[in-house]
């Protein structure tokens, strides 16, 4: 195997080497020399000779790769598979060399099977960890949804109880329940934030951060949580700290709220100071940036070094007695640590038992030149009319200047009463309202604006990150934004709120198409629209709706969800699929499903708005105004309409037909209302026959579908008891026993007979 062309000492050394070695003629690809380890390492156990073609040892793709490389030195990994032997991986290191004017390639071969196996195992382990993190994140997201859904009802009912003006004792209990519910959702948010951070799913949003405004907002938000007047909340911001830096205002606020909130929990008297400077000690500051050091200094109970060492870990507090005495989950500091890490910063604490604590954060930031051109791209609010209701003098100047710098026309006022008078005097595209006003709450003002100007975009801009307020705003279709937002963040939110309104204008045909398969519901909607002077056509299913839309005669579609041949889900999917870029055809969903009324639900499906059955005349009127199909209502007209609605609700009774609900739908109770009820009885009788036939033939899918139709029909004339019974047939009959289905049928028949009897009484004796 030796060659006389090369020094004998070199050959002897290479022959006994543990790695494979081969000298290959670059032109002929013949082996000039190979050591003893080369052939076995390549999976070849026959006799190896000088002059053998390299193809006996290398697969074709490997030889092709080596032959075509132009580098003088490179590596190539490949798998060797031989019959009867375990697959192995080798790495060939190739060097180009010349000896006696002949070009060679020297091949050093090492077995890397163990390395490849280790890398595969590491990749599998990493994948398993990522899947586990993903599963945890998904589980927590599901938990969040399942907990938040009933909590929305809790908040809603607490709000309704408070609005009934009960005695003070009841109001105090409602306040306690609201506070506890908010605490629960805050804990839920902490758990979700931690899961996102663990799964690397949280990204920072970089905007302009007004440092001093951020600090004052945190202090204002925590003032309400102080233990009386025994603790003073202070700020100490060095003069060299920039007024505006680039960062994530929401997450910076979250960090400061956590640290300040913790300090407040453990400080019964004395002071808590938020100190901000550029005196960074722990981080390296990149070129072109500066460092911010944020310190929360308290005069509270302090803690030992051992307790300090346990902090910043999930679910960990200083000791067990801390949890028992002060409560909390121990998640806040862990989240702060991870958020600071995302910001390329450091966090820590200095403390001694009985001598207070100092929590510090150091982060690199970039100063923003507020005098020159902003480095942040700002949205355009050109020509937009905005009303600002804010009593803090500095906040008024900041908000007004920010919005005007983006092209908006702004009118500002300081009190509830001024805002009320201003919105009556002229329309605005968006109203930006603070919550705490000198003469009332911003939430109540937003309610009034929603009545007076139902097409006005509504934004509450406040330091209060309160879930009960957020829930109430959500029910009004309003948006909540926590102070301080960046200039860009405020502008983008205002733009988004305005778009929700401005997009709800019909530029094309003004005629309405309504797809609804229930006769009684069609009749009610027809009467309501006639009273408003609005033209509409009706079809009985989604297929006919799609055919009608092809004519181009309609500018908006109202669609039921459950229809024969083609349901509402298929209709909206077909419409959105056909739309070209830049086009948008408005579709309103008609449904009795309260869950569908949540904005995130109907918008995700592609609908523009939701109209809940039974639909009141006032609801239809306000919706028509929002979509530009009715002229703007004067404030007095809106107030009169609200009074009519209130009067209608007061007429509710325990009768089979809720006259208050019927008047709410029709506007008044007259001969037309009796005619509508009589038509309901005639049209419903065949459905009742079909319901019994479906039961007798055990066609349970048909039984459920007829229940759906009967539910809509009954509720359309205020027969709420019958409507609830038929709703149970729709929802519960598929999984019910035969005995339970029989009872459902019996209840429906009895309810219908009672409704018919009551209708006959109204026909004979009037209302």
C-alpha cells in the first residue's frame, strides 16, 4: 500500500493513524495512496490497492461534490449504508496539494456517527421542549378563553346591578365583587404573559416613550391603591434623562406597575420613590444609545439576602409567610425579569430586613429628537375631527398637540358637561375621553355619546387598567387605551377607531337585501324598515341571496346564520372569497346567539356587525344611521327614542306575549301589531305539525332545525316563553333521551296553544 513517491517516514506515520487517509489524483480520480484505516472506514473490507478507482469507496454524489469544488480546503459529510451493517456517518476533510507537478487531493476521513446521533437527539429534545412550550401556551390560552367567557357575564351583571341604584350596602358588595373579578383576570394575564415569554412568543413594540409622562401615569394609577395617607408616592427624575426615548411603553409600564405595586404592598408608612437616571452600572451600552436606570425605593419591611436570592423565579415570594400575609402569586417579578431580558437589560434588588428595599432595572434606549424629525412613522389623521375630554392641563396639551401633529382637527374640553354639550352641537369622527372627570365618569359620558352620535368612534384614554371598565366599554363597542401611549400608539388607535366608523358607509346602492328563512322574522323586519322609510328585499336562503347580489342592486346584506340550502357561514365565506383587493361588501349577521355579538367573533368570521334577535326598532334605526342609510338624528330625537324604548321595557309582564318586547320591536301597539300576531299563528301552525312529524319519525336533526325556526318566529312577536322552549329543542334535543324529547314537544304544543289563545283575546278586546 506504500508508495515510493513519498517519504517513507511520512508513509509509516500515516499508515498507523486512527483516521482514514487517501491521496487522490485530481485528474484521473485514481488512488495514489491510502492508509490501512481508509477502506474499512468507508465501509469497504476487501483488499485496497494503489491505482484503484475512488468510485469503489465513494458514492457518486460524494465524488461529484469533491471533484467540482474550487476551494483548496473544505469538508463533506455523508452517510455510508452497507448491506448487513449499521449505517454510519463520516466526515471527509479535503485539501488540495501538488507533488512533483502533479495535482492531488488529500482526503482525511473521521467517523462522526456518534456526533450525528447526538445532534439528532439534541434536535429531538429541542423539538420536544418547543412542543411542550407550545402545548402549555395553547392550554393556557384555552383556559383564558374558558375563564374569561363566564367572567364577561359576571362583569356585565355586576354593572347592571350597580345601575339599578341599590342601597349602599349592595353597592359596596358589588364593588368588592368587581375588585375580586379584576384581580382574578390580572392573575390570568400574568400566567399568560409568562407562558408567552417561556414559548418565545412575546415581541416588543418599539414606539416613542415619554419618560416623565409614563412615570406620572404610573403614580396616578397606584394612588387609588394606597393605605390611606400614610404612604407618599414620589418621583425623582434626573435632569439629564431624555424626555422621549424609543421603547415599548406598554411593557415598561407593566414593569413599573409591578415593582411599584409590590413596594406598595409591603410599605405601610413612609414613602415609595420612582428614581430615574442614566447612572447604569450593570449593562454595556451599545454605540449610539444611552442607559436608563429605573429604581423603586421603598421604606417598607425589607427582606434578607436569602429572600432576595429567591426572587424573580415563577411562583416564588420572599417566604411562605409573605404569601399568607400579603397574598399574590409571585409571578410579577418573574415576568419583569423576562421582559427586562427581552429589552437587553438587567434587573435586581438591594434590601435589608426592616430597612426597605430598592428594586432596580437597567435598559439600553435610544433618545428621540422631539425638536426635529421623528424616527417613528406616524399615522395620517388628515381632516379627522376629534373631540378630547380631559381635565389634566398637561395631558390636554400633550394629547391635542400629538393629534394635531398628525393632521387632525381637535376640540378639547375639561368636564363631563362641556363634553355633553359639545357632542350635541356638532358631529365628530372620534371622541377621546378620560375616565376621571371633575363632574362625572368618562364611561357614562361615552354611553351618552353612543346614544347621541351612534356613528362616532369612541376611545377611553385613561391610566385605569381596570377590567370592569374594559368590559363595559367592550359592550358599547368602545376602545380602551392605557396612558401613556406613544404618539404613534395614540394615533394608530384613533385611526383604527375611526376606520371602524368610516368603513361603515355605503358608497354604492342604498338598497338592503335580507336573507332570513323564518316568515315571522321577515315580517317584523319588513315592518320596522317600512316605518323608517328604508327599502329592502327579502330572500329565504343563502343561495337566493348570492343570486340576488349578482344583480348589483344591493349595497348591504343582512344574513341569518341557520338557513336551508346555503347557510350564513357559507354566504359570508363566498362573498369574502369573491372580493377583489380593495373591495368590501358590508354584511350584517342576524342571530339570536349572544356569543356571536362579541366583536372578535363576528369580525373573525368576516361579518361587519351583529344584530341580535329579537331586533328592536331602536336597534335597527341606530344601525341604519351608522351605515349612512338614515339622516343624522338630532339629539332630542335620540333621547325621545330612548324614552320610548324604556317605556316599552316597562310594559313587560308574565303573559305569554311580552307586550313590552313587541312594542320595542314595532314602535307602538296598534292594529298592525295584532295583524302581525295573527299572521304568526297562521304561519306557525304548519311548523308545529312538522315538529310533531319529525318527533314521531325520530328525525332528530329535522326536529332540532324546526325548533330553531320556531324559536325565531316566537321571539319575533314577543312570545318569549315559547321561544325559550323552542330554543331548548334546537340546542338540547340532539343529545336528549326519547322521554325528554317527548316532554319538549308537549311543552312546545302547550306554549303555542297558550299564545294562540292570548292572540285571540287581543283580537277581540284589544290591548
